[in-house]
């Protein structure tokens, strides 16, 4: 079996899929890409058993066939070969010979019959959204997912579908992000949890444009199709916490502040905070906001003051500065609201300017103030 492919085009496709492959895997074949050649078309597949990603590209080929090729050595070699057509020759023992203008390289492939099968998209329900809407939803929620595998439900993003739109929710019990899109129509009320890794892969693989994407799901799997790229992953089989009960119905005090100025002040002051809590205390009175951080162990201290608009009683409340910075980074609004009630209750962050099709709400739990 023989085929000819452009080295740069092949490298680009392999790099898009390489995020699927885990560094230390149980089965050696999971370190491979599956190549399927048929009628001048090459389909490349990568999997880690939980997530499968496939893409297609044009090649020159007279034969059809399949082979598994080790991923790392293939990518490393293509990175160092200048852009040119490469000839791949595969023998009956799955030995792969790659011929370039100036050299020949050999690598031992594996039997493609041992490559894990893809999940079948049976009994699926589908809905559509634009690529940019999905990428935006991932960017606005993924950072708030938990890394604690003992609470699997929180390690992914909760998709909540209805006829009025789709909500994406992520939480790690210290903060919560709820992002709504009302320009997406689902067939009915449904919900499922998509793991963090496939969403991270989609973020890189999808273009930030208005291309239409088809999303399918059944009780076990989630499928996303865009052009010649398709991703499927196993859903998290756990119950997402009832997030609605933690969102305060009434936060009467409202602070309005310039997002970039607040972000800059937090970054500067948090340098002096304790590195286990990243605690920054906010003291708000009148039209002034004071930020203070200290690390008693090293006698570090940082203070800043800035202008703000505030309606409410004077308040002092502390937050994890890292969380606030990530939340402020996830919105592009010039100004943001911070809605508060007491120093022990959750604060809400909302962008002042929002697109008419979206609604973003971020919640962050306060820290005990160091007196």
C-alpha cells in the first residue's frame, strides 16, 4: 500500500488530533494514529478510549488500506521536514517507509484491527449552533470546572437544553459560571455533562466563525461534527449539583467598576497575597474601592485604591484573587458589576455590556477575612 501526502498539511492534521493521546497510556496502541486510506482520501483517528477524534485530508493514493503509526515519532519527524510531498509505503507486516526528497525513514506500525472501535451514534438527539457560539461557551465556563476526580460531576461542563436555548454551567464548589445562549434551539428539555478534555480539544479545533456545527448526544456519548472533523466522547455518568440553589436571589449592593483597571489592580496586589489562599480584601465605601493583600509569613503587603460606582452600605469582603482574575478575563465587557450582600455570602460578577443572545453570570464564594 502506498500514498503521497503533503508534509505540512499532514503535520497540521496530526497536531490537531495529538491532544487526544495521553502521555502515559495503558495500551501501547493508544499512542498511535489510525490511518485509513480510501480513494485519494486519508482519514486519521486518535483515541484515549474516552475521547475519539477523526479528521480527513486529500492525498494521492491508488490503493486502499489501514495502518496504525506511532504518533510521537511521526509528529517529531514531520516537524523537521521542510514542506514537500512525502511518499508512505506500508508493507504487509505494517512496516512504514517514509520517503522525502533527501531521505528515507522507517518506523514499525501496528495492526489496525487492534485499534479501539469508535462509539456508534445510535438513538441520538441533535441540535445546532455556530462554531463561535460553542467556542465562546467553552472559553467562558471551562476554567471554573473542578480538577478533583473524587467529584466527577464537577470535572466537566453541564449542558442544560430547552426550547428557549442552552445553558452551560461549570463549578468547583468555590465559584460557578452560568452562560446562556438563547439563539440555540434544542428539541426539548435535556441535560448532560461533557468532560473537560474533549471541550479543550474542541476549543483548539473549531474556527471562531459562524460555521454551523452539529451536536448529537445519547445517554452515553456526545458527538460534534464540523466539516471533515468529528469528535466523540463519553459523557460523565454523575449527577450535577443543583446549582440554582446557590445563586443568591437578592444581592442588594452593587459595585460598578472598569474591568481592565480592576484586573490590573488585582494582578498587582495579589503578588503580595498568601500563596495558598490568594486572599485579597476589598473595602468599598462611597466611590472608592480599596484592595489589600498580605502574607504574614514573609511580611509582604500590598494596597491599592481605585474609583468605582457603588450603591449600598460600606462593606469589607475577601476573595481569592486568582478566581476573580480568571472571571474578569472571561468577559470582554468594558465595565463589570459586582453584586454583594454580606461578607459571608457569595458575590455575583456580571458584564455591564452583553450580546443580546447571551447572558453570563459568575458567582464566587468569599474567604474568611484575616483580622
